[in-house]
């Protein structure tokens, strides 16, 4: 009988020791207070260029403003995206003429996230990737030649209406307060479609490197 009690005590002790880390791990994998969704404003700046343009292809400043959302029920994996207005384009010099085309897109990058650390960490590094969709809202073209004044045109149709690409990036989420996160991101966008209707009939894709910051709030 004593032997059986001893076996039972050892089994209970081992069960308790196993349950402690298992419970801690389970708690760490749960979003605090069930706040799986975070949403908030996002803004960014960067450099944009278009590949395979004829002439001296230079970068142009780009900017974006919109709203971001992340759904992260799992401790390390999450899904999300942004809906934003994005200024992009190119600046090309060829035979003494400079042409700058700036389209304004309604852009929606979708992302799969991997977060390092756990929910208890104040700083969470991350990696992400996914597709990005673009719908051209407007366009402004400027032309400056050797013997001509600067000429500006609106909605010339140099850029096509739709764009599709991929975006990959890295960044950190910094916890400022309960359910409030500062998101800092460095992202590269690579277009997949020929977005420019140019006389040379080259395959011209949007390319962009940008830095963005967002303030996301957890929702219950």
C-alpha cells in the first residue's frame, strides 16, 4: 500500500511539474484579453522607380497614407494588410528631355506575418510577405526639354489602370501601452505587371522601397 501511495505521489508531482510549463506556454500563446485584431492609421515615405525605362532612370520620392490591420491569434503567425493612397512613379532623362510621371494609386498590400518573441515582450521583431494590388486613381506627367518650358499633363494614361505585385518586409512592433502598438516597417514592393504604356514597348514594373510607421490599437 505504501508503495502504491509513493507511486501515486510521484505521478502527481510529475503531472504538476509538466502542467506548469504547459500552462505557461498556453498563456503565452493567447493574445492578452483576447485582442486578436489591431487596427490603426499608417503613413510612409520612400523611393519609387520603374524598371526597364529608356534613358537615365532616376528615383522619385513616394508617400502613402492609409489604415492598417493585423489579425494574430497565434503567438508567432498573423495575417493582415493595409488600404492606402500611394504616390508612386518615375523620373527619366533621355536625349536632353526629362519626363516625370506620378500616378496616385489606391493600393492594398496583403501580408502573412511571422513575429519573434512572445506576447509578453515589449518589442516584437517581424518578417512578412504577400501580394499587393493597385488601382490607379489619377496621374500627373511633367515634361522638361532643352528648348521647351515645363509642360504638365493630367491623366495622360501613361500608367495603366491596374497593378499587381509582391511586397516583402521586416520591422518591429513596440508596445506603448496596453493594446497599443507602434509599428515600424521597412518594405520592398516589386511589381509583376507591365504598368507603363511606352513607345519602346518594354516590360516596365513598379518598384518601391519605403519606410512606414503606424499606430495600431487592439480590439476586443
